[in-house]
């Protein structure tokens, strides 16, 4: 119940905030902000409180593996964006679920999962720029409420699906990029595939901060306990995200 209440309270704030950030600072900055583990991190914390440190550590390790599936998601959307949001969105979501299925059979150590995730995220950051000019801004006053309803519906569906899953699948599905998917579709429809790809590249680049979060958690939870581990992981994540937003243009990831 605390997890469901948290999701219902968080969703409107996060969707509205990311939408504002995208319009104010551009899709790349918005992508880096979406990449923060604002949803997955607290959910893992609640699971750890309810199920104990051993279960929470296993979920956090699976969250880390799930970041590789997020990289596959971003790659799929970036390279199918030219066909439109109605093709790119289901392709990306299907690619994520297929990657989750495949990765659920892997039993990698934390360092090995981190290396795999970093390599796949790096591949997702490359290419897919396109030469299309952004569409003129075409937002409607009902735009943000629709985004909130769509994101909340997806979250509730995933929550219901994951109720009876163990720590591995719960962790893998726990990082499903719900907010990224919703924001990407609306960005795609309003501004075109060029801005949608910029958003996704920003997400892929920003996910390195989430990688750090999910690397620190499974390593520190058994040693430091709940609150010190989450505090350490959160501080490292925020610091890395700020650095990534600053250096993104040097890697060709521009607004």
C-alpha cells in the first residue's frame, strides 16, 4: 500500500515537472532529469523496509540489471523514431520487455552488470540525431492532465503485474521507463522525431547516474544498512547527474 500511494502522489508532480523542464531547458535536460531514479529508488526503499535487507539487496541488484533493458529501450526508440510515435513507442516498450526476459536468465555480479549497462547505454547515446527540424510548439491546455493520466495508468498496470513476482523480475520491471515513454510520445507528437530522439539520448546519457545509484545500493545495503546506503547512493546519483548535464554537449548531446 505505501508503494501504491507513493506512486499516485509522485506521478502528477513528476510528469508536470519534467514537462516544464522540457519546455524551459530543452529535451536533453529533461531526459537527464527523467533518468534520475525518482520512482524506482523509493520503491526499492519501500520494498526493503517491508521485505528486509536480503530481499531489498536482491531487488537493487536486479534494478541494476534492468538499466541494461532501459538502454535497449532508448536505442529502439531512437532508431525507430522516424516512423512516428505510434511505431517507436510500442517497439521500445516491446524491446524492453524482451530484454527483461533475456536478462532474467543472466546471473551477473554487480561489477559485470554495471559494465554491461554502461556499454549498452553508451551505444544508445550514439547516432540517431537525424536532420529533421523541430515542429513548432503545439501544446494544448489539456496536455499535462493527459500525460498524468497516461503515466498513472501505466504505473498501476505495472504495479498489478509485479505484485506476485520475486525479487529478480520485480527489480527488472521496477525500472520500466514509464515517465520516459509518456513524455517521449507527447514530445514526439508536439515537436517531431528530432526532439524525441534528443530526449531519449538525454535519458540514456543521464542513466549513468542511476547506474551509480544501483551499483552502490546492493554493495552497501548489507554493510551499512538501509538509511546510510540509500543516502550514499542518492548523493552519488545527484552529483553524477549534475556533472552529466554539464558535460553532455562535449559528447555531442546538445539541446
